[in-house]
C-alpha cells in the first residue's frame, strides 16, 4: 500500500529518486519531462570507469534492455525513445574495469514518465538538436523577455528586442533594431530601477511556468534549473542591462551629432557601385551631391522619413566619389576596386564584409582582445604610406595589411597584455588608379578573414588621420605620433608636456543662428592651428594655420550663413619646442 502511494506521489511531481543500498556507489535520479526522461547520476570513490551502460524497462515485470553506452565523463542522459504518457524504470552500470562494475539501485529503481506537450511555447522540439545549452537557454530567455517588452513596444517585434538582451556579445548597436524615435523611450525603460523589480518578478513566474516543458530539453535537474534561472536574471539586471544602457546612450549621441543622412554601405553590383544611404532623422527637403572629378550628380530629397534608406547607383568608371549632404562631407570613397561590402560606421570606422550584414552602422564596443588601425599618414608627393596598428592580445595573433588584394605586411603580435603599437612605411603602386582600399585582416585557422577594417586612400590627397584617443573616433590631424598613444597630453620618454599651454573658451552664443565668437587665451608662446571641422571631419574654416603666436588672448568671429544647420567642432593644436602638441576641441551647434 505504501509503495503504491509513493509511486502516485512521485508521478504527480514528475521526479523519481532511486535509493542506493549501502554498498552501492551510484546514485541515479530520473526526471519526467515533455517527450523525455532525464537521467542524472553521481558516483562516489570511483577512480576509473571504462563506460557507463544505461538499462531501461517499460514494465518492471520484464527484463531490462541496454539502451545506451555513454562516456564515463558524462553524468546525465536524455531518453527520448518513449511514447506520450509512457513510464520507464532505469538503472546504470559503471564499468570500472574488466572485472568490476558498480550499479545503481536495481531493487527500487527510479522511474520517469514521458509527458504530453503542454503548450506550443516550449523547447521540447529542440531535444536532441545540435544547439548548445547556452543557445537553448537564450531561446527560453527571449521568450520571457519578449512578454516583458511586448507591452512597452507593441509596434516592434519583441524578439528583435529580446535577442540582444540575451546575446550581448552579438550586438553592437540598437540603431535599426528600434526606430530612432523610440530609442529614448527604450533607454528610459532600461534605466528605470523600478522596472528591474517588475522584470525579476515576471522572470521568476515565467521561468517556473516553463520548467515542466523545457527543463529536460536544457538537460537540467530541478535544482540546476532553479539556480540557472536566478543567475540568468541576475546577470541581465546587473551586467547586460547596464551594458545596453551604454550602447543606447552612445547611439543616441551618434544620432544627435550626425547629419540627418549618412552613408550606410557601398557595394559593387552588376557593374555599378551601389551607395546605400540611411536617414537618421526626418527630412522635408534637401539634397545630396556626389562628385567625381568634373562630373557631378545631385540627388534631390523630399519627405524622407526617419529610419528609411535608399540606393544610388554610380558608374564604376568614376573611380572615386566625394559625397556631401547640406555642405557636410559624408566621406570620399574609392569605387574602382575592392571586393565585398564597405560599411561605414557612425564613429568613422569602415568595415569590409564578404557579404552584406544587417545594419552595423554604429561603432563597436570591443570587449575582447584585438588590434585596429590607429594612425595612417599618406603623402601624395612620394606615395609613401605610414600605418600604425594598436591593440593587445592574450594569444598569438597574425594580422595582415592588404592594399586592395595584395598582402604588403604580415604582423605576428605575440602575446601582449598591455596596449602595443606596430608601425611600418610602404611605397604604394598606384597602377593608374585614382584611389584604393587599405585592409587590416586577421588570420583564422590559416586563412585570412573576409571581415576586415578598411580605410580609403585617395592618391591625390596627402592626409594624416588617427583615432583620438587610441581606438576612439577617427579625426584628421596635422602631426603624427607613430609608436605612441594618441593622447596628446601624455609625454613620451624624451618629450614632456606643458600642462597649461592655453585656455580655449566655449564659443558664444552656443547654439547660434548666424555667427558666433571663439576665443583662446594663449599662456605660453606656441605654434598654433585653430580651425573648424564639420561632423564628418572635413576642415571648413581656418583661423590660424601653423602660426607662431605670443601669449595673449585671441578672438575670432565665424559667420556660418553659407553652411547648413548641424554640429561643428572648434579645434586648437598648440605645439611648443621639445613638447608634444596639445589638442582640444569644443562642440558648436548651428541652428538656422
């Protein structure tokens, strides 16, 4: 009578435990689940095992049959060869050596039941799939987060919002996933502390609700399932959401500082070069001007909606195209060579892909070891190219510098736990071209990757550009710091930096709608460059160019009526003899 009652209780909770006898060394548990029974065993004091044999009986009155031989390193097995509602009894044999085996309890063996499908929102269909446990956990997490996000953003596919929150390593930005008009709302949702409590409560309820359906597909015992659920939500609240708050803030800043229209990507298609534009903001009326030599193409824009895109086809014979929107430079790009898609990120980085990838238009937040282009100087008179890459790596990496398809420099980084700089100089073979692409690729399993960082080289233009600070946004500069950090207030071993060379004041008024005043107070004699650039980095106004100035206050007025509304930058570069240049920039906002 007691045995029958115990049997009924265990079936009700879907868990059966086998009680080991005193001389048994294997503890075996069976857990009922949708379409399966999960077996989990533990061994004591068994040093060497050749194999673990698993035996099953669907009727205790019948003999057991061997259903699997598993690696002794494993401690669980999922039996999916059961009909709906079928009950099975199990024991395992741990083969220690040819003469010895250790068994689980065969007198009162544990049993489990293959349960019927409870609902369609489950992982049971992933049983036996090649997906890792992490991927399966992410899928269940997306189901729970989708319920949470669907109420706040009913117009957006909730899975597209939940996926980044469960897979932070696979996302670089939110622009294009959420309409720009709703980015601020999503930012506020994630950054409101009270919402974390709501999410935690919802997660616990939904996680428990899905246990019967999904636990076996995840190969988890009830205790493990409960613990992993707590760890996942804790990680989302404490790590992932703060990370994405940073992502969102960065993307909001990119939108605020960028022109309304940006170049998203460039790809060769059917003998043409296709330039894809993306609108970050709504536009009532404007124009894009595309030039190559004496040829010019004007694209009239009207009633362009935010988060929309459009293509322009250009003849490949153009060679190089310069693109401007409302007098703001969107960049100059070679067109006549280079494979794959060139994607221009909002931080100025250009990435080349073998195939088109979805919407990587903002800068990456790198959270792993790698190297990048850090500084590039090209001299159009002697065609000398000076390139610096910077980064660190916890393993030996091989990088290749390619000019178009030609490998011109291979770098073995070694193991570098601190940021390291490599630089070299090359003479370019122009091959009667107007411009071409420079690539930085990494070798993976003996092959050069198809994804690479790319920089355009225009053969008629001398140019120095660098990431300021190291790994930051690209800026055009007037001096070089190869082999050193791009932080112009840090001294190298031979040169010291004067901590106070000048004071640069914020322009007034700011924002302004016609003209604005800029002032600097030079504390020490120095050679000074003072200029204004647009948001694309193009220099549009020079007040002082490499001029030796004595200490004193200098003021200038900038009349911006010939320029479009937008964000501009006032930059000063001051250099004293035997000291590194000191650089400072201030943002100016022009509103017509």
